[in-house]
C-alpha cells in the first residue's frame, strides 16, 4: 500500500521522521557511512560510462559491482576488512534511506553469497600481528637467577622458589602448568615435596604426576644433575628442600604428609617471572 498523498504534505511528520532517522545512528557512524558512500559513488563514476550520481538509483547496484568495489577498496585504497565492511554498511544505509532498497541483498532479501565470500577472502588475506615470543636462553636464565638472588621479591623463600622454578623449567623443558597450579592446589596432580628425590650426590629426580603428553597420568620421571654455576638444579632444589624443612610455616601439611611445592600459575605468568625478564632483557 502506497503512502496516501495527504501524508506527503505533512511537514510536521516529515520533520519527525527525519529526526528519528538521524537519531538511529550516532554522529561518528554517520560520518563513516557518508565517507563510504562517497567512496562508492566515486568508484562508480570512474568505472561506469555516463554515470550520474544525481540520477543513480541504488536498485541498479549489482552483486558484481559491489564485489569489484570491495576489490578496489582492498587492493587500491589499501583498506582493512573492518573499514570495507563499514563502507558497505554506508552504501546499504544510503540505499535504505533514499531509495528504499537494500543493495547488499537480492530481490528476495537474501545476502549476496559471492560478496560474502570475497569479504571472507579480504579478512583471511590480512596478516595478523603475532606476539613475538622470545626464548629464555642460558644467558638470560643466569641473569634471572642472579637477579632473584639479590632479593627481587624481598622475601627469601619466594626468591628461592622462583629461582628453582625457572631452572627446573629450563632443564626439564616444562610447560608452565606442569610446575604451577592454576587455582586450588591439588596434591594428586601438582608438584609436591615428595616428588623430589635425591638419588645420589649428583643426581635428583622430579616426578611429574600430570603432563600434557601423559594422558593416562602414569607419571614421568625427570633426572637433573649437579653442574657448576648459579643455575645448578641440584643445588637449588637442595636449598629449597632444606629451607622447607627449617621453615615449615611456609608449607601446609596435606593428607599422607604431602607438602606443597608450588607457584600460582597466574602469578608466575603475569607478575613474577615476567617482571624479572622485562627488567633484565626487555622480553
């Protein structure tokens, strides 16, 4: 049903409709839409013979034209996927507003599938910025341990625990969650004092009860040996065990006499070791 002619001359309602339409989107979005529509009109003027922006009706916009416009935005204007999507939204907004037609859909109201595929191609072609992950080298490990030995946390037990954790992870090739606990300590899966065994004067073993590669949780024994220097795993584990025996207040007695030997995962990742590394090497 067409709008009766009596409404077309109602200035008050026309103004009310215009006001509501203007309020449907904020100013910033409107500006982006306007830029996108102007870009589309300029593209049409450059590639369509006899194009007249004043008489152009959005119902004449084809899927092929939109596809080539997207390609133009990506390859010529060097626009990102998100910006191209906004530009197309601007074209749609103008078509709905002035020509009562959605140029991004066919006559049945279905979104153009080929256009969506091209947009997906634009999205996937954008190179994602990957966070650089630098390895902890032996030299950096030495500096971390030296820094902790100077009292980084101003807490002897914490400094010693972090030294041991770093060295143990380095020589044992451990993932972070293999020697830390995420939330509540679980003696059946997390590292305990009873998992440390000094088998000789130069060898110590660590029993990992749960690892990513040990899906049946049979446990994995890691052997570490005494070496010279500040990053000796045997020496640090020995010091930590001695400290634990003399300072039992830092450890909680658990069922079957199992003692905690852990660092909180989030604390280790987000504050502890990262703070030391940034201080040393800018990692």
